[in-house]
């Protein structure tokens, strides 16, 4: 964490860090409620992220997910919380303890959260349960469970339809000394190409980590695999993606290409060095766009 960064634990956004300059800039801006809901939603999906002043414009110009996308986010979260068939969860939408659902669903207020739960997910037969009263200014208490159709839809989403995904998954060595390669190279390259950069260490989950990696790759549009450190897990993740016809973009530290297993040396690697990270970021972004085109989260999309 940067020396001028403060760490926060927010009931809505979760855990993140932000530089003092971020707050100085934001305090001078009049933010719309939709900008706040989008930013908090993104932070909730990227736990423990460290925000700098370079991230401000990105956060405030995020694309608002569609109603169906937001409902899908809720459904996937319900799948994590109710893995057992027939398990129930009680919700009182106005309770402060449920503030995290605002971020999970990228919602401006609890009326939107209630609508996504009741009108969309229950209306589509993905959730069922008992509602204490009709929708009103005072949100009702709802006891919910996943229907068979809901379980099937969660399984379908976890398996993924990669051609419709916005996720760019990164497989790499999680050594602290390689953190700048992620924060200054790979992550902004994926983001600026119009995709959602994800690493498994930045995703909250309750599953075995190898199961979560497989599930994340299944949902991804492509994988950036950095072979610096010659980690076995990176070979597995790249191979798994290729087996599902998910494109892999290959990266390696300059001067380390000879350490890559000879079966993988046929691929065209984007190399990097600590001294030229902006150049690496641009070349990687160009490679992603040349391979896949601009992503759905691009400002130009």
C-alpha cells in the first residue's frame, strides 16, 4: 500500500485503499448517485484494490450494467450464500446490515435492490419464497430460496458463455515483487481494451481456490498468462483456457523466455521490464485489441 494511502472497510463497498489525493479530488466534485453506485459496485468486485488519482476518471465513467446483468450478479451471489438445495435466506431490504447488496447489484437505493430481487429474479422463477407484504415505501421482509431453475441458471453462468463475457482473467505469480506488473501493466491494459481485469486473489469466494479459478476461466473472454517465475499453476490455467477455446495472451519478463517450457515457446509472447511498464501496457493492450477487438466496457463501445 502506498505511503499516502488509507485502508477502508466499508459496509457497502468492502475493503479497499485510496490515496489522500483521491479524496481531495472527489470532495471537489458533485457526484451523481449513479456514479456512486457504479463505483461502489466495481470496488465490491475488486476487493483490496488500491485506488490512485489515475483511477478517478475510470471509476466515474463506468458503464452502468443492464437490469439483467445486475440481476445476474445477485443470482450468482445467492448461489454462493445458498449452496444447499432448499436453504432459506431472510432479507429486510431497508436493514443497514444489507447495505452490501447495493454494491453487489450496482444499485442506487434499496428500492432498486428490492425490484431486482422480487420483480426480476422472482418474476423469472429463479428465486421463490414468501414476501410479507406487497412492495411499498417500507421494504418487506422476504424469505427466499433458489428454485431448480435458479440452480440451473447459476450453473450455466458459472460454466460461462465466453463470447459474451467482459472478463479478462490474469494467471500469474502472486509475488509482491511482481505487483507493479499487474497494477501498472496488465490490469490497465485489460481495462483500457474494454474488458474487466480479474485475478483470483482479488475475488471474494468461499470455494476451494482451484475450483474458483476454473469457474472464473470458464466465465472469461480471454486469459492473460504471465510465465515469469515459471509457475505450474499458470501452465495449468493457460492450458485449461485453450482446451475451452478461450484465447490466451502470453507475457514474460524480458530475458526469461528461455525458461519457458519448450512446448510453449511457439507462442508470440509480449515481453516486459520494470523500466518500461508504460510501453508494456500499451503493447499488451494492442495485442488484446488485435486478438479480440475492443471490449464491451470500452468508452468507445
